[in-house]
């Protein structure tokens, strides 16, 4: 009989959204690789120290690592894992491919795709779950040069060359209980014909309703249903890990099913949610936000370009959020969105709720950063914006286990 313990390695793990979902679906982590010290600190605090999710190997220091250093220094240890790893999950950083960003062909992070392929070649897991932005499927400079392949096809070709049957998908996480429109490229690979990767999205859809019903939530969750208990009007207390700032208190009004799920028993021991610290706005910005909330006629659509004229908007653009629909894609930029009911930007915790992180998941290190440090640091807002929603990852984890049970 097949062992019940399913093993996973998380690459480019970030703050741990994918690992959290896999933990919740019963996977057993071997280790995770994340280059950034801030993001790794959050992963370590929650999933290594708190939940004991990883059976960390003695040969690998329990700290942040660059994947290329791992490949260089521990290739023999990785090869020794062949036959012991059910799943390698995670995808390289997406900023160079993102349609929401500058989409830079020569972004050095794009080359991490080849590091990923080298890692798969060494470890040879039974299954692969690869995630990236939708822009990963579009070729750079396609109009200028015919025959240019998107990175997604490069990865597919390489994995097929390593003996994997692969199936690409573009999945909108808002269809799986996540209160946010977030379309992502998901590639599932299966080694040596163990089972068909084509079953992944079919099983996701077949399992979805029962999974969400068990947690008391619907397929579609609106923004208001996700964060209505986190209003500033609930009252404030000093933020314990951010000097000079205040955090909002938990609301005591009737909770939605999603809020109940996300809160769990965390509020029983905490007066304020973790990372629910309010930004300081200038008088001009506060006046602008009040004006937008009172008079701007359209919710959920970005205000940029000439549309900013007359509204006092001095930043590149902003979206006044619509409480009655799912949120737009959460990014690492806190100024992108204006709260639907209060003249302020969203807090880290509100963004985390929209990403489906439960309230017990505590983010670490700086809240924001700027200037040249943006190239080095990954503060809390970015940790949340870069993550895979754990609620989707949990459903994916259930399906991948189901697929492994079909092994021939």
C-alpha cells in the first residue's frame, strides 16, 4: 500500500502562500527555497517554527537561499532525493513577465526559469506544480520577430524532454472562493506516465463546491464579505511592531462566513489583527480620498491618465474598490487601491484576507519600503501581493494527492 505521507519541496516560496495551502491539504514539506530574507522570515515564523510543516534536512542551513547557490553547492544532495519527492511546487518571480508591471524582457529574474529546470532535472519529483502570471504565456517582442517562444513554452518543452507529461492552464482564483480576480498560469507535470496531468482542472472543478461548502463559503466571495470586520471605525490601538502607527481593532458586528473562516480563534488571544496597521496620509491625500469616495461615479475601475485631472490624484493611478464584487488583483503596491468605505489605502491584513491568508498567519519585518531598497527588500505588502492564495493552493493540494492515488 502506498505511504500516506506526500512530500513536497517549495521553490521560490516567498512568504509561504503555496506552502500554507499544501500544509492545510496534508502535504509534508521537506524544505523551501526563498532568496529574500524578509519573505523567508515570514515563512519561517509561521510554517517552520509554528506549524512544523517542514522536515528540514541537516545538510541545508535553515535560512534564505538563492536557488543558484543551492544548485552549485548541494547538487549531490539534491540528486540523492530522486525517488523520495512526490511534488516540487512553485514558480520563479513573476515581475519580469507581469502585464501589470513594466514587463522587462531582460529582467534577470526571468533567467530563474532555467534554474528551475535544472532543479527538476536533479530531483526528478513525481509531480510538478508550476505557477506564474498570465503574462508568462506571452512572447516578448513577438511583433518584431516571428517565431519567438514565450517562456511558458520553453518550460513545457524542457519538462517534456525530462520525461514529464505536462498540461498548462490559466485559472482565475476568484472561481475557487478567493475574493479577488487573479488569473494565473498553472502548469501541472507528471513523471513517466504515473497519471494524466489533464485531470487537474477537471478534478478542481469537481471538488470545488464540496470543499467550499465544508468551509461554509460560496464560490464567489465579495470584497465586503472578506474584510467588513476590519473597519477603522471599530477603534484603534497602537501598532505593537510599528512605532508611531495605529492598528484597527476587530469588529464585533455579525460576521460573514468568509470572515469566520479567516479569523478562526485568533481574535480570542489578540485585540488587533496582525499587520492591520493604518498608513499615515497627508491632508491633501486625505481630502482627495474623501472626494473620491463621495463623488467618483465608478467603482472597481482604475483612475489614471487624464481621468486624474480634477480629482486631486497625484499618483500614477488608483482604483476605488467596489464592496459588492470580488477585488481586483492584489499587488505589492499599497497605493493601488482606495478602501471602499473609508478614506485610506488598504492595510496589509486586509490584503492578506483578500489573498485568503488566515488571520493567524503573521507577517514579519518592514511594512513598506522605497527608493533603491525596493530592489533588495520584500516588505509585508509585497510578501502578500506576490503570494499564491492559500485557499486555492489547498484545493490544488487535494487534487494532486488524488491524482497520485491514480498511479499505475
